[in-house]
């Protein structure tokens, strides 16, 4: 990785894999702000039904507007979280990457994975119940049933980190060792 470029780190993976937890620890190390894409879901849901055309358009408008401001700001890097789910997700990610490339940023993708049973246990933990997103075995099972693409890289360059037997600091160290700042 080129150390003179600003860096956009994108942490990908299914719910409960540790994207937000790792991004916060990584933010402490890098001093990069964290953009949790799920927050745009919460905002869009205030106005529109989930997965309606208006919802998707507004959610994406919020995200692209944020990224447009981020690349023009004085920040040296950014950490984003994103949940792979649908066939078009990589098209979206490549569009985001293009925004950053236009301003001479590098983008590094990390796909966090874990065994399904571990994810189910994490979803059912007390910490997770406080989140507005998935917080039960039934919800995560449904998510897996309807999101078969959650760990497909589609040939895109991703550094894969299996979080099954690692704590947040160990995962963060693996991510940090693969970036140049």
C-alpha cells in the first residue's frame, strides 16, 4: 500500500462478525473516523418502508453524500463498515471506491468471516440485543437464508480474516498489519 495516499478501509461481513467493534478499535489506532453504513439504514427507515425504492434511493443518497464530503475533507483516512448481501453490492462498493480514487485515496477491503454458530451466539449476546439490527437466532437464520452472498468476494481483492476464534484486538491487529498509514 502506498503510504502517501489517504486510506479508505472497508470492513465487510455478515451481522455479528465484529465489523463495528473492530472498526472502533482500529479507529483508536489509526485516528481515522468510522462510518457505520447501518446508520444510514436507520435514518432512511424513519421515512420509508424497508427495501422500498424510496428507501434504497435515500439510503444511497445519504451514503454517497457522506463519502463525497469525506474525500474533500482534511481527514487522513476513513473506516467504513458494510454488510455484503445482494448481487449488486460489489457494484455499489466499486462506485464508492471510484469516488475515493478520484481524490487519490486507496481503498482496502477486509472480509471478516466466522462460523455460523459463532455468529448466532454473538447475535444473542447482551451487547447485540441493544442494537436495532439483528438480535435473535431467528433473525440471523433468516438473514443467512436470504443473504447467500454474504462472504463472496466476486473476484475482488479482499483480505479475509476469520474472526471465529479471535477477539476484537486480535482481528484489529491482523487488519492493521495489512495497511500502511
